[in-house]
C-alpha cells in the first residue's frame, strides 16, 4: 500500500508539473511583440544578440519570452519596462542561475542542487546555462553528455558511465514512443499510454542532474518496471489490431469465395 501511495503521489506531482508547463504558454499565447524585443532589437549589438538565439530555442516554441525569465513589464515601451518593481531581475549572477531557471523547472533544480556540480566548493562548476546555454536551449537528449563538453573540468570517465547506464532505457523510451505513435495512426485512443510514457520520460531525464550512478541505476529499475507496464498495454493494443486485420482478411476471403460459388452456381443454372 505504501508503495502504491507513493506512486500515486509521484504521478500527482508529475501531473501538476505538466499542467504548469502546458498552462504557462497558453496564458501568453495571444501576445503581440513585447517591448523587450522591439527595444532590444533597436539597440543592436550585444543587447540584441539574445533575440536571434531565443528565436531558435525551445522556449520560443513554447511561448516563453524575455519577461517570463527576466521579469519586467513587456507592455511598457520605455526603460521603465525594466523596473525592479515589475519584478525585473536582469542578468542573473552565476550562483543565482539555478533559482532563476528553477522557478519553472522545479524538479530539475531539486535534483541539480543535490549534485556534486552544485555541492562542490570549486570555483569552476557548471550551472544550468553551462550545459543548456542562456538563450539557445534545445530539447534535451543524452547527446548533451559528450567528451568535448564534459571533459573541460575533469576526466570524461564518470560522465561516460552515466551516459552508458541511461542509454539503454532511453532507447526503449524512444521505441515505445514510436509504437504509441503508430497506434494513434491506427485510430486508437493513446492518451493514457502517451501520458504514462511522458511521466516516465520526464522523471528519467531529470535524474541525470543528480549525477549519481548508483541512484540512476536504482531508479532506472523502477522506471523500467513502469515502462514494461506501458509496453504490455501497447502490446495488447497491437495484438487487437492484428486480430482485427486477420478478421478483416478472413471476412474478405469469405465474401470472395461466396461470390465465386454463387457465380459458378448461376452458370450451372439452365
Ligand atoms: C526602451 C528600451 C528597452 C526596453 C523596453 C527594454 N530594455 Fe532591456 N535594456 C535596454 C538597455 C539600453 C539596456 C542596457 C543598459 C542597462 O542595463 O540599463 C538593457 C539591459 C537589459 C538586460 C541586461 C541587464 C543586466 O543586468 O546586465 C536585460 C536582461 C534586459 N535588458 C531585459 C529586458 C526585458 C526582459 C525587457 C522587457 C520586460 C526589456 N529589457 C525592455 C533597453 C530596453
Ligand atoms: C530561458 C530564460 C531566458 C529567456 C527566455 C531570455 N533570457 Fe536573457 N538571459 C538569461 C540568462 C540566464 C542570462 C545570464 C547570462 C548568462 O548566464 O550567460 C541572460 C542574460 C541576458 C542579457 C545580458 C547580456 C548577456 O547576453 O549576457 C540580456 C541583454 C538579455 N538576457 C536579454 C534577453 C532578451 C531581449 C530576451 C528575449 C528575446 C531574453 N533575454 C530572454 C535567460 C533568459
Ligand atoms: C517561465 C518558465 C521557464 C523558465 C524561467 C525557464 N524555462 Fe525552460 N522551459 C519552459 C517550458 C514551458 C519548456 C517547454 C516544455 C518542456 O519541454 O519542458 C521549457 C523547456 C526547456 C528545456 C527543454 C526540455 C525538454 O523537454 O527537453 C530545457 C533544456 C530548458 N527549458 C532549460 C531552461 C534553462 C537552462 C532555463 C534558465 C536559463 C530555463 N529553462 C528557464 C519554461 C521555463
Ligand atoms: C552538467 C550539465 C547539466 C547541467 C549543469 C544542467 N543540465 Fe539539464 N540536462 C542535462 C542533460 C545531459 C539532460 C538530458 C538528460 C537525458 O536525456 O536523459 C538534461 C535535461 C534537462 C531538461 C529536460 C528534462 C525533462 O524532463 O525532459 C531540463 C528541463 C533541464 N535539463 C533543465 C536544467 C536546469 C533548469 C538546470 C539548472 C538547475 C540544468 N538543467 C542543469 C545536463 C545538464
Ligand atoms: C565547468 C566545469 C565542469 C563541467 C563543464 C562539467 N563538470 Fe562535472 N564536475 C565539476 C566539478 C567541480 C565537480 C565536483 C567534483 C570535483 O570536485 O571535482 C564535478 C563532478 C562531476 C561528477 C561526480 C564525480 C565524482 O566522482 O563524484 C560527475 C558524474 C560529473 N561531474 C559529470 C559531468 C558531466 C556529465 C558533464 C557534462 C555534461 C560535466 N560533468 C561537466 C565541474 C564540471
């Protein structure tokens, strides 16, 4: 019972987090160009650079704009748009970046704060923007863990191990996603399966930030169990499709043979 209760709580947390992420873009969806963008474009140089980068980012696609990260009032046309009284925080200092991004990515930040990347006393340590950039964030994949980026401050060995233990599960997540997509194409209602997979994918991707191989292996076991359940449902839906197809083929063959027999029978009539 305790186990089941904690699973339900976990799903509730996932659900409310997803709601938050889905809801925020819709609130700002019908907005015209913000004063932040029009003035900064006019300023040119370094003040305009973030605009181009942001245009190609996943945040732009999800209608997260300058003021959603930096605060301020995007309807005021003068410098007062950047009034701290309107919540303007400007460019965050490095040590403030996790909180700055974490106001939306709550669970990621919680994991990151536990990691040696945050706990370390060393001066050169990565914050969110080191790995994801400040204005050009893309959909996150394991490609972010690579020798070039992860051997700047230490050896690549530990990073390689983390990528290795995550790759197999990542592979089955991608495969399942394709199978669910195919089911949707066949007209199945895949909402529930899609949501279950989405929750798993999110929890799995956030895990990276703790940077503990032991914890990743431990949690991966549970996540794989959940993935197996989704896989079973997908399998049974696929079997239904197969049965329908075979049923359809038998029916067509039956009709064809009947037509043929009637045709022969008619011919033999005087
Ligand atoms: C009327 C023009 C104008 C508008 C409107 C404007 N900015 Fe700026 N912004 C500037 C100028 C000029 C600077 C550089 C001088 C300064 O920092 O005060 C700047 C600086 C900044 C910085 C860097 C500050 C730092 O701490 O280094 C950020 C971030 C920023 N703006 C974001 C915004 C956001 C978000 C909005 C909309 C809510 C906005 N700006 C609206 C002109 C503007
Ligand atoms: C995803 C959150 C996010 C969004 C959206 C965002 N910024 Fe920033 N911005 C940052 C961060 C973080 C920094 C701190 C710089 C760093 O860490 O490299 C920053 C820094 C800046 C600076 C200081 C100069 C620099 O590049 O370091 C300016 C100016 C700026 N942003 C303007 C904008 C404008 C204009 C927009 C809208 C087109 C925008 N930002 C959208 C996160 C964001
Ligand atoms: C105002 C809320 C908000 C802030 C602040 C914010 N983000 Fe996001 N971010 C979103 C939303 C919404 C999405 C798109 C939904 C999703 O895929 O999670 C997103 C997506 C992302 C993704 C891709 C996630 C994926 O599914 O692959 C990354 C990486 C990311 N953000 C990093 C950052 C970083 C780094 C910062 C700080 C510089 C930041 N975000 C600040 C709302 C925000
Ligand atoms: C050392 C590099 C590194 C740092 C620092 C880092 N990330 Fe990530 N992040 C990653 C990698 C790698 C992934 C992809 C994991 C995967 O594909 O399994 C990722 C995934 C993500 C995702 C997608 C998660 C999902 O649910 O799909 C978001 C959002 C994100 N990071 C935001 C942040 C924020 C916010 C911070 C700071 C609090 C941060 N990251 C710090 C490397 C980093
Ligand atoms: C800006 C410097 C920097 C970059 C870039 C960086 N790291 Fe780190 N990393 C650190 C520091 C500092 C520590 C703390 C341990 C220490 O004191 O060396 C650490 C610790 C780690 C640990 C734990 C090591 C252990 O044995 O306990 C792992 C795992 C790790 N990093 C993975 C990564 C991955 C994966 C990437 C690339 C996505 C990355 N790091 C990029 C600075 C960095």
